[in-house]
C-alpha cells in the first residue's frame, strides 16, 4: 500500500514549468492589450507588463533545458523565445514613441484641467504633445506575442497530452485565465500611479476574468478530469484530498471575482485598493485551480 501511494505521488506532482511560464506570458500579454487598447492607461503600465512577460517567456525557454524530446517540445521552446522577442519589440516601440503620449490619457488630463480652471480661476498646465512626436504607440503590437505564442501553446498541449484535444484546450484556456487574473491585480496597483484612471478599466478586466473562470473549471472537469478524481477513477495519491483542495480553489476563485466587482461599486477610492487585495488572493486560488488539476491529471 505504501509503495503504491509513493508511486502515485511521484507521478501526480510533476509539472512542466516551461509550459506554465509560457502560458502566463501569452495570457498576460493578451490582458495587456485588453486594457491598453482603450489608450487611456499611462505608458508605464504597458512597460511594466511587457517587461514582466519578457522575463517569463525567457524563463520558459530556460526551464526547457533546450533539449526537447520531440517536435512538439521543440516548437514550444522556440515559440517561447519568439514570444520574448515580440514582447521586446512592442516594448521598444512604446519607448521610442513615448513623446507622442497616450491620446485618451492626455485628453482626460486636459478636460480635468479645464474644469478646475473654470471652477477656481487657476490655470493648470495642459498636456504638451510635441508636434514632431509622430504617431503614438499602437496597442495592437501587444497582440503579436499572443498570435505567435498561440501555436507554441498548442504544441505545449500536444506535448502534455499527445493527440488529446482536451489537453490543448486546457492549456489555451489556462493561459487566458492566469493572464487576466494577474493583470487585474497589476492594474489595480496602477491606480496608485494614475489615480484619475477611470474605474471601468479594472471592472472590465475583472469581468473578463470571471468569464474565463467557468470555462476553466468546466474543461478541468470534463473526463478524464477532476470528476474522475472525485469518483476514485484517478488516484491523486492523497486519498482524494487534492481533488477537494482543487474544488475549494475553484469555488473560492469565483467568489473572489464576484466580491471584487462588488467592492468596486463603492465610491471611495480605497475600494480599488480593496479590490486589488482580493485579486492577490484570486491569483493564489486561480493557480490552484489550474495547476493542481493538471498535476493530478498528469498521472
């Protein structure tokens, strides 16, 4: 009995760090575009996210060991480097065009300055955009890492599950799931840097994350999935405890997302910070939802 449990534990805790980091990078860049496409968030937010996901994409390649065992692993590993380069190119373009600013951000600044001046008679400096600054950064560049990373994620799913389409779907859904929850937390922090940013942006990304949550849970339950752990068909090596831990993570993640939206309805500025703290917790439970299930089902 002890020998059987020992073998099960060794199997189910195996996780491919390269695939997880690639998921996080690609999904995170999707979340970056999801917010920057409105052209209202300051340039620094995009720089923060692109720099973060460059590191993760490079880490995905380094954790692969550059010694792939098959074609799918090779595509995934090469794709990780391509994603890193695409993030770097987007970051470089954004920095190069920083003098052009962000249209929505500048317009909102000028509107508020004019309103303050009309109420108080105190003139405030409006935004200064150089005439020769050229075109501003196009947020669609943030989609390039997503586009080039999608085939690499498909390859990662094939490497994880052979010809199993469900394995590929789990990888792709997990990428959006992990990326959106991470970016929601980072965007919440950005309100400290840009307090005048409309609250609709953080509301929007939290709602997008909540849309991915039931899909993530569903694809993990589809047989052979977590239902198989609950029924005892798949042995998690811990007498079913990992299955119930996954269920607790899945339910808590959804609850945290809903509570975050409720918190954002409060008028006080502190509501954004409360929502950010809730997203911190949601990141932990979201990773439990995605990674624990894949670890258990890896056996």
